[in-house]
């Protein structure tokens, strides 16, 4: 069996993400990559799109918005993560009050974290999504205030990071990939990337 890192010899992985968690997770999988140049994308989606399909749609949108042509051997990786609770999408909060309000709604409930990923090479694209269910115990107002004020989770979907304090003390259980909740379904990406390279 050929390891993926060896199969990728001659290819150049470009990660288009500002998320330090995604960078950490991709590196943890033992894959060499470069950060793509930063660029802006208006992350909008059709109003009737089912919530579970939004991350995949946005991952493809981010990929197609990449402003540079991909050279031979280049593989661009884009991703988007949302939290879904009660049929509603919880993206990144708009500040302290928004973050506290989101966590209050997640308190004592199950929610679903969905990450969409797009892989693109010259003339070829593949996208997929992974879902994980997360159960929060009921949170006190003081706990929410402490977490928001200490960790300032304003760059995180659903206003929390599973790898931070709140993940240790508030999450009762998870069904699905832990790393998906962090923002990148590493095992699925590893498998999808391997089969994607085989088609190039």
C-alpha cells in the first residue's frame, strides 16, 4: 500500500482557509501543504437550500472564487463549517451578545455540526460533507459569560471551539468525527483526497 503522502508526490496541496484549526488538523494528518493567498468571498447561499447542504455549497463557492489559475499538479482545498440546531443555521457570531445568545440556545440540546469540503485540480472538482451530532449539558449564564469573555469565540461557527474549555466541561457526548466539530473531517478528507489523486 502506498501512503497518501507518497501518492501526493509531485502534487501541491493549497489550503484556502484562515482557520488555524484547519491548518493544525491537516498538518496532523502528515500532509505537506501551503497556504493559499487570502481572498474575500461573499458567503451567501440560496434561501431555500436545506441547512445540511449549505456547507458543501459554500465550500464549492469558495473554491470557484479562488482568484488564481491552478497549475498542473495543484490541488486546492476549501471548507466551510456550520452548526445546525432546531433546523436553524448558526454561523459565526456578530459579537459578544450574539455569541452568548447562540450558546444559550445550544445549552441542554443536541446540535449537528456539518463541514463541507471541496477539492479542485485543473479541470476537476470533488466535494463532500460530513456531519457530527453534539450534545451540550445545560449551561449556566455565568458559564456562558466566562467562556465568551475568556475565549472570545467570534471566529467559530456556533460560537464555540470543542478543543477549548467549553468542550471539556459542557459536551456530554458526540456521535461522529471529533475533528469535524473542530472544523475539518480529517479522516474523510484523507480518504477522499486519496481517491481524488487516483483520478488525476
